[in-house]
């Protein structure tokens, strides 16, 4: 069960059990999940131009990645950066994959916008 599934299960349990408390990380994940949206390339291209757009590789949990970045969890983020599963949006990727209507799952962790190509 993924972290997002666990959070959803906790939310459902919380509706029936008012004593269930979420950890700060779980609360952050819920918040980020609510702020995640599908956006077209033309909407996030300006963040690419500023160098603030991060590409999150397929298979990496976007919400958990955003939470780890927000919490400065270097232990979780460093291996993803080292393996280029998280990187500044590469120009070669943009040239090969991005048209104005290309869709991405996206979430903001200031000053960055995290984007994952929508399959």
C-alpha cells in the first residue's frame, strides 16, 4: 500500500474515529495531495525558463517526493537526485516531449514546481 493510499485510509478512519491523529508528515501529504493538479506544459513553461521546474521521473511518488523536499529530508532526496530521478527539467526532455498541451501532474514546493509527465 502506497503512502497516499495509507493517508486516504487514515482520512476515512478519521471520519469515524475523532481520536485519530495524523503525524505532521501525514498532514503535509494530505495538504500536498489537495494541491496537486494536472497542468499543460504551456502553464508551467515559465518555471522552466526560470530554472525552478523539477522533473520527477515516472515511478517516483510525486506527493512523497514533494513532502521530502518540503521537509528537507536529504536522506530520501539525495539518492533520487544522484540517480537523476529528480532533476531540473532537462532541455533535451523538453525538446523531445513537451508540446503546449502536454500534460503533467504538478505540485508546488516553493520555490520549485515539481512536474511528472502524465501517462
